[in-house]
């Protein structure tokens, strides 16, 4: 399976470049500040465009991963892969995070990529291999291909969280709950249900109940209050009702 680059991400930087050119071409007596702004917009948009048109290839097959992207241009055989994880980083501020594919090198192996992330289940150092915002394929399609070819090296953490407790995408609203705090509570509860023991589930439920009782922090732009309240109450109930034994994580 070969992934296709998402060209939709080119629209905004292209508009920035064209807008900057138009600003430079407009006559004005007080043009110094305008020209500085226009040049800055052109440089920023041009840099994004340059990165977007660089050679890109990401193919998943029986022999491994064929990757052509900045910082990595090689075929990675499955023997060099310790684990692949489809995950989404925690929300930072008021911007929802996009899914990403993490790679944990096999023992003794090195890809030459910085290990800036961690395996979400066992904490092993991992490198970010692909931001799924760069490609057209949906996470479910990529997960199906990795399940087929990578076997037990692949863990669909996104899918496991949703299977443990599905949450619809929250509406972004004015004066809503702070996104990062909501994401933290939901993520902890889902993970406790997916692979945590009884202690982890109780701790996650306690944190949710305390947050609801105290009131979640509100931001100028956040997740809709009523939707979040309903989801967190449901998650708390699921954590209380789950009497299953400890789940061994699949890594």
C-alpha cells in the first residue's frame, strides 16, 4: 500500500505567498511596515511550500516500509522494526492534535531519526515516522495495512482507545472547556479501560470525578461544555462498571 500526499495542505501557504506579492505590488506612501509584513508572509509561505513539494514516498509492503521524506530516504525491513504505534499526541493548548505513526527501532538498530516520542504503553523511546495530516488515507486504512504486513509489531493505540470507550469529536465553542485538560482526562480513562488494571481504572475514575466536582477550566476557545460533561460522566460510569481483570498490553 502506497500512501498519497495530502495536497490540501498547500492551499494556505500558496495564499500567503500570493497575498504577500499583492501587498508588495500595491502603491502606498507608508510602505515600509507593509513591505516587511509582506516579505515575512512570502518567506513563511514559501518555506512551507518548499517542504511540501519535496520528494515524498511512504509504502507499506511485505518486505517493510519504503520511506522517502526529509531526514529519511531508505527501505526499512521489518527486522529493523521493534514496534510501530499509531497514536495521537496529547492536545497542546487549543489546537487538536493529528494522528502520527511512531517507530521503535529493534534492539541494536538505529534509523538516524531523533527518538523524541515514547511508546504510549511501555515507554520505549520512539521516533515520529509519519504525521497522518500529510497523507490522504484515513487512520483506519493505514492501520489495516500495517496489521496485514507488520503483524504483532504494530499496535493501533488509537483504535484500542476508541474500542475501550468511543468519544465523538467535541464541538469547538467559545467559552468551552480547555482542550488540553479534557484530552488528558479522556485519554487517561480510555487507556485505563484498554490496558490498565483495577487500580489504574479506579485512579482514572477518581480524577474524572474530582475534575467534574471542582469544575473544568474554561478557555476563550474550547470544547463544548455539555458534550464534555456527558462524555466524562459516561467514561466514569464505564470505569466503575469495568470489573475485568488486568489486561496484558500488546506491544
